C-alpha cells in the first residue's frame, strides 16, 4: 500500500477513535484523492457520514465501496441499502443481497434519530416493520424497546405509548418495558416521570444497556 495513503488512513483511524467525525471524513477524502478505489476509505467515510446524519453523502461513499468490492462485502452492502432507504430511494434490487439487514437498519435508524433526522428514521422503521418484524431480532424485548424509543423520539408518542404499555404487560419482570415507557415520557418532556421509570428499569437489570445508562445520566442533569 502507498506509504502516504497508509499515513492518511492512520490519521483517519485516530480521528475516528477520538469521535471527531467531520475531521475523519475529511481525512478519508484525502485518502480517496490518493487512491479513489480505496475501499477502506470509502466505506469508513460512508459509515461516518451516516453517524453525522449526512445520508446523501453516505450513500455516495458507500455506492463507491459497493462498486469497488463488486457487491461482495456484506457489511458495505447492508449500510449502502440502509442509506438508500434513509434517503427514500428504491432499494428493491438491494434487499435480496443483504442476508442480515435488520440489525443494520435499526442501528442506522438510531444514528439518524440522534441527529434529529426523523424522516429517515420513519423510512427505516417502515422497512423494518414490513420485512423483518417477525424475525428473531424482533422477538426480543430489547429490540422492541429500541424501536419504541425511535418512534417516541420521532414524535409518534401515541403509538409508542401503546406499544410500550403492551411490552410492559407482556414482560412484567424485564427492564425493557419500563425503559420503553420512560422513552415515551422523555419524548413528551415529562422528565420526572421518565427519570423514575428509567431508575426502575436500571434496578431491574437495565444497567447492561449503555443507552439506558446514558438516558439516566441525561435526565439526572435535565429533569
């Protein structure tokens, strides 16, 4: 590999480790200026763009990675398909190529939710609900909690509340139902209720969820 390219990739890796995502993308663009077919650079630039909410840019980078791998890299295919869905593009030809897409769609939806890109979130949820709702992933309470949280943050609080209450009734001994109810109250800006529910969820076993722990910290600072 070109020595200059290696140095630039290492620079990008360190920036990403420091979670300096815009700077990482710029460093990866420098890599692509040296080698336009560097799959590591295009794939990582696409992933970082998804994390910053720049889905159109992500699609462009990931399309390049897909072409340069001749559609043979499963994670690249999955993230590219997710970017297409987030951007409202036709993904019918790509879905059959992705054997395990639901995890990626949920993760990308969470990335977009964090950036307030709720239109993209709802597009991703629509495909998740249509194609994957009966898969093993969505038989787990934690996946239901994550989905309910996304709906609540996207403003679908009535539907999210209905689903959260149903989850709490179906899994009375688990933390996920309480966490889902907390996410709904948080979206409604009922922070005291959300904090109480979050603490109960943590006490019931939710401390293993970084997302829930971060939620408790935020509520403690803002309620």
